[in-house]
């Protein structure tokens, strides 16, 4: 079962990225899955940095950032719009064939 969850922020009305991620974490845990990371695309990274009270830079040498959303790793990916809550296996599989910024 593929549990990579996508969100197009243009369709978000009242939910912040943090609200959405918290909902997805709860749904995954109800399914017995262990979410470990939130992958954010370029535009969603910027949206989250505006919504968040913590400053995150899109630049730097770090590939994975300190826990930020729901205590999960915050990972920037090379896509324009993407918010995905993923398990460790999904994150590892993504990293094998895609660039993590």
C-alpha cells in the first residue's frame, strides 16, 4: 500500500501545512504505520517557513533537518509542490532515485 501523501497547497483553505501533517500522522498511526519524515517541495517549503514561527533556510549543506513538523524529520525535495508524510522505507526508497536537497 502506497502511503505517500501529496498536498497541493493551492487547494488548502484553512489548514496550515502543520495542521495537514498532524492529520496525516494520526491517520498513518491508526493504520499501524510509523511516520518518520515530512518531505516538502520548493513552494511548500516557502509556505511552511512563512507559516512557522521557526526560521528555516532553503540553503545549506544539511540534507535532513531537525524535527519540526510533528516531531518528524523535515526533508526538502526537488519538486515544486509536495507535502508527504512518509515511513522510513518510503524515505529510503525516494532517496535512492531522487535528490534530497
